[in-house]
């Protein structure tokens, strides 16, 4: 298993096998109002609306997605989750800033954006015609199993949010797949990654429910360790990390995909003659 700090070509389609990075976890350094669960995969803001900054425990590998799902929201606040990257080592911060915007960004070497549908997309250097030539995402039923972002190919399955199992979950799941729900809706999945360029810099991309929003920042220092930044801000109260598979999918994942595509409704999985653990994995993951 390759260390995250080493160059790992997660998405090169010509490689027969691609090394898996370690599972993503939240850093022990975080905002004063954040509580991280013992597994390091769930972060909750326990009071107020600020001091909710979180970081990845390790620097990201090129093409590795730091993916969070919004678990809880809190009414009464204006603003939503913020996401990005920083070249600052969280362990070296004298104090964790109250806000990502503008406090953390003002320290330098940090690129963070509030999550919106059309956030701060940076145009390509070769002109608007090249930008317009980028194909839009096809309808959900025709979508490819992989999301291609620059030189990386990422399995799309877990990038897309899923509703809680219920009477209308099959309809809600289609809304997540089409990415028509508000990007900060409960159960939405939001990810950040960087893609190196030949000139030694990198582009930062934000992914919302399996759709690449395009490069939101360019010129990041690809040679420096880059940590993910998640600001559990205002109406976003709790997020959990979702782990991705970059190489060949596991047998468990393949079984889940076959089962999900063979039933009309997720509740129908309960009627199948399968072990309870497998049925729960198919319904909730």
C-alpha cells in the first residue's frame, strides 16, 4: 500500500493495477466546536455556527477524492459547508482559525469555497471555446460508471448521495443521481481533489453528487503536501467520510451493484434470501 504523500496515479487507465491510498480520516487538529468520533470519520459541530474547521489527517494523493456526506443540518443559520485544500500542515497551526473564509485563506496557500451549484469555476487558458467543448453530464440512466476528471478515472458509484431507505427512496435517489437537489441537501456527497499539470502546478476540483464542477482553482503547488479542508459551517452540523475504491472493485461492491440493479425499490432488498449484513450494506452504503 502506497503512502498518501507519495505520487499515486489513481486514475491512469493504462495501468493494470492501481495502488489504493489509505482510508481517509479527519485530523486530530480541528476547530474548537468540532467533535470527531473515535473512528475519525464523523465530524460534528456541537455548538454555535463557527469554529467548525476540519482537515484530512494525511495529505491527499493526486486524484484522491476527500469525500464527505452531509449527515445533519441545523436550522436558523445562514450559510453552508465550505470545502477546499491547503498546503498548510494543520499540526503546525498555532491556533485553528474560527472560519475558513476569510481567516484560514488569509494565512496563504489555501483554497476554499462555499459549496454552491456554480461556484467560482476558473476558465481554461485556451479560451472559452475549449471550455464550452467540455461535454455536460449525460442523463442518469446513460451515465458512465466512472467519473473522468483530467487524467483521473474515479468510480462514480459512491460519489452520489443516497436517500434513507423509505417508500419514496427510489424517486429521491434519482434526484441525487441527476444532481438536481440543492448541493448542500442532507445526504449529498461532496468531494475535493487535485490534478497535477505538466508545469508542476495543480488544479483543484470540487465534485457534487458525482458531477465534476470543473476546476475551481489553478496554480496549486503540486509538489507540496495538500490537505483537505472541510468547514462544518452554519446550517451544516455533521458530516461523515465516505471511502472510495480506486482500483478494481471488491467482490462485495460488485455484489451490491448487481443486487441494487436487480430490484425496483431498495425496500425490496429485505425480501431477498441474503445475509442481513449484505442486505444492510446494499441499502445504506
